[in-house]
C-alpha cells in the first residue's frame, strides 16, 4: 500500500520546500516581465533591471499588467 506524504505539512522539509516554490514562481514572473518590457521598450537599462530584481512576486504581477498601458519604462517602474 503506497504512503503519500505532503511535504508542505512536514515540520523539517516543509518550510524550505515552500520557500523554493515561492522563489521559483518569483523567478518565472520576473523572466516573463523582462521579456514583456524588452518587447515593448527595448533593452532594459541597468537601473530598471535592478529595480525589477528587488520587487516581490505580487509587485511583479502588478507590473505585468501595467506594462500593457505604460507609455515609457520610467512610467512603468516609478
């Protein structure tokens, strides 16, 4: 009979597992947002790259919607 273990509920393995999932989601969101910005505005300046890497996942999600309406990269990241 198979035994199923939910790693998220494990006291030792759960926290690193959950952190890894969150970091992976944030990296994926950042990757897509970079591509959207580059497609719309061209090459990302260094200041914009630094600004993006310091944002949380919810902030990146918001930016991924705002990139559709922003006229400039400065307006997007202000």
